[in-house]
């Protein structure tokens, strides 16, 4: 199953900057199949796509991300994505 995670940041710039390296490492180091992600050019949020075995697994991966763990996400969407 392929998922799309779209998120918008709160405006706590210093806290976001401090958490960003940990957030990036978290996603890169998991070695998820077909992972692709990164921030928007204006740093207002980002987009991540990845594969997971179930919706519950994808939800847990997002919940364990350092950004939501630190309360830095204003809005987010996790959707199963069909590429057909």
C-alpha cells in the first residue's frame, strides 16, 4: 500500500528548525520502500510518500515522526494513494 503524508507546520520557527534534522533522519533511516519526501520551498510544510503494510502501520509511522511528537504540525493528511 502506498501512502501520501501532507503536512503544514505551525509557525514556531526556532522549534521547527531544531526538530528538522531529527525529522529528516527519522524518515530517511527507516528504509521505507519507495520513500520520497521533503519540505516545501517556503518551509511551510512538506510532503512524504512511502509504502506500508497497512493503514494502521502508516498511521503509526506518522505518529512517531518528531514533528507531530513535538506538537509542531498545524494540519496534516495521511491518505492511501493509488498510482493507477
